[in-house]
C-alpha cells in the first residue's frame, strides 16, 4: 500500500487535488506536515477533494521530526518526490510493498536536510519546456505508477468505475 505526506503545503487546492488522487488510487494514510496555510476544513480543499476527504485517513503532524518518527514506527519506506540529481527515475524505481510518498512545498520543494533523511528520492522524467510539474500532478503520477503494478483496476459501469467493487 502507498501513503502520502505533504510537507508544509500552502495551497488548499493542491492538497485537495492530491487527496482526490490518493483516494482514487487506494492510498492509506494522508499526512499533512506543518501545513502553512492549509486547514482540513478549508473550503478550497473540500471543493477540490470533491468529498474524497471522507474516505481518507488524515493526520496532521507539527514538524518533520514528528513525521519521521511516525514513519519509522510504522516501518514505511520514505520516498521523496523531488527533482534532484541523485534521484531515481520514476519508471525505473522498484516499489516496495509499502511506501510513503513525501511531497514538498509548492514554492520551495523539499529542503536538502529532509531529502537526506529519505531512503530514496524519485524524480519524474520530463522532456518538455517546463521546469517542473504541479505538485498534485507529480503526486498523481507517482500514485499511478505504484498502483499500476499492484492492483487491478475497478470494473467500469457506463462512464464510471464501480466503486462498490473496491476492496476498501
């Protein structure tokens, strides 16, 4: 199973869109670490999550130290999603059974000292003329890549997935 953590998120819309993808791909825990301007009750978060926050176990931790202790207690592999020279390319990464994706602040990313505390840093290859992806898009790509190799997609009824068939 994968889990998602967001370090110092600023924009409730990014948190909401990431939470929606997290729920759609069957993620476990959703963690907010030291949210700067984001509240779980923010209107924009609820609007972009489209009520998916009802299906996601969410916790808020005060800082990275508390988060890192929690990750170690749970035994998750901590994988940062970040553009960095030492990063492994997403298509080449061999996912373990349980991983927690760490996403960075929309403006500043993940600080170097926090990247060093991660077991792995994963980058999403790009070849276009844009320097980076939106954090919720990057998160969705990592979630998809993890899920694609692990679970069978839900059946389709009309133009929607049959959520009644979901194991959760």
